[in-house]
């Protein structure tokens, strides 16, 4: 059996954990630079606040309906997510973290519990799901829903039912019979099926496929002929035949750090500082997964929304003579690229650094004549250890801003209750 554990309105719930006065009130979370709405509480959804709503257009709406609006507090959300995932691993060792607020669990050997040599009872997954919900709520304050079923795709369906009907399910729903599976699939619209995107939904609608159940009734040969092996596996999973397994965390083939600036920059000094910070972030991520890169791609772009201003979008690829994970080398090459691409008179709004051509750091082809400075490895190790100990990237390169990692507009940022000692709650 599989379970999908999903945190309810995760970003809003994180804010409510440390500010209980927000409970039962409409809450909205904004994207980077306080641009648009990326998360809403149920109360905000009920008011008709759409996902992706531009914040500046909805200021009057926020005031009229007393919507509590917050900037994205990613350090807090990431830490709370880590706590939830750690709790889930207490219930089974087989956990796939699917996103910041949801995870798949696989229950191996939970088919039955032997009471004595002559009697075997079926395992109660409903009760087990209740235990999961209660422990997460008690230890973190985050409300969750749990869907349990014989396959990953069906556990997604079960989770939707638990979320849609909280009073009847108490936040936990188990698909453990053929009747429940068919009833659930007949209820679920095809566009709401996990893995069915817009293009596929349109093609299925042309064939008058409106529900998940109708999708499972299509002939296997027709699905494989007209779609792909991915859709065929999804169909079998919905039929209750496991074809989608838990995915192991794999090393990334490319690592990117791209950000919009809080303001437009027309001077090269600010651009160099931002790109150096992005490059250092990429290098740090490389070291975490024990990889080195052969290629660096740096990009700059102006604000495409301001049509009245001169536009400039440019990118530059740097091929390194030898693979590296050194922040010094990657940052230096990225800054050189910015200097070459920079154009006077342009107001730049966004920049990005991508490292690719990744190879294992401890196993790669050496260059006959060139090699990395041997002092870089111990230096990077020391930097990572110090930043890991003291947090918040205390140790940086000299051309980085010492005060902030990302210069974003965050006018409604809540305290980092769990990741910054200065923001910790004080009990009076």
C-alpha cells in the first residue's frame, strides 16, 4: 500500500503555527519580490482570491476583506517541511519527498498482523493514517490529509477525497476495495488526475473522456499507440496495478540560480554582485551533491513588461578547461561574462547562472596541463562548515553583499521563527 501525505495550505499553515491569531482568517502568501499570490488559505479561496493575483492590483481587495498578506518566508517553510518529513520517516523507511508540502509513503509488509498462529487480521490503515496526522499536528502544528491506496496514483485520488470531504473522512481516506476505487474514479474529473496536463486533457476530452474511470476503460493498446508509456503506466496505476514506484533522489544534471531583482539595475557593479551571489549558490549546491561542472551559462535580461524602455536579453556560455566546484572559479568566470555582456543604458531586471556538464567530483577526467588550485578544496570545505554551523551564509566572497543573500522586496516578511535565534518566540 501507498500513502500520500499532503500539508493543508502549507505556507499559510506555517504562518499560523507561530501566529495563532491568523487562524480562521484569510491568509495570502506572495511570490518573490512580493509580486503575486502563490498560496492561499481556504478562507482566502472562499473570498474568490485567485492564484497568481498581482499584489499591486489586489491591494484594495486585501483591505476590503481584511486578508492577511505575507512575503514568502522560505527559510521558515523549508525548516517546517524538513520537520514534517522527519516525522513521516518514523512510520516507514520508504518515503519519497515529492514537494515541499507532500510526500509518498510505501508500506511494505503491512498486509496483515498475526494475532496468533491461527488468526491474521487486516492492517488498519485508517487508524495508521490518523496516527500520522495527529503526530504531525501535535509536533509541528501543521494540519495534513492522508490518502492510502494500493498504488501511488490512487493514493493521490484518496488524498483529494480526504481533502474535499474533511468532515466525513476526518482527513484520512483509504481505497482498500474495488468498489471504493471505482466510486472514487467516477467522482474524479479527468483534468484533476495526477499527471494529466492541459494538452492531454484536451485530447482526452475530444474522445469524450470526462472522468478518471472513463480513462481506465480505454484499451491498453490504444493508449500506448496514441499516447506514451507514461500515460499507460498512469492508467494501470489507476486500475490498481502498481507501475509507478517511489523515486530515489538522483543527482541533478544541471543546477540553476535565477532571480528577478527588487529594482532594475543599470550599473554593472550591482549586476556583478548579484551574479557572483548566484554563482556562489550554484557552487554550494554542486558541493552538496558532490559534483563538479564543465560549463557555466550566465544570462541577463531587461524588464520585458516595460515596453517603452530599451530591451536587452543576452546569455553567454563558458566552457571550463577542467571541472570544478569552487565558488572562486565559478564566480570569477560568471563575473567576466557579465562584464562582456553588459550594455550601457539598459535597465536589467533579471539574471541567472546555470552550471551543467556535471561529473562526480571524485571521479572525472583530468586535464594534461591545467588543474584547479589545490588550496580551493580545503577552503571550500572550511566555508561550507562555517556557514553550516553559523547559518545565513555568514562567510561570503568579497564581491558579494554581506547583508543579504537575495536582494528581494519583502515588505511583509514574518520572522524566521525556527532558523534565526533573534526571531525565536519569547514566552513571557
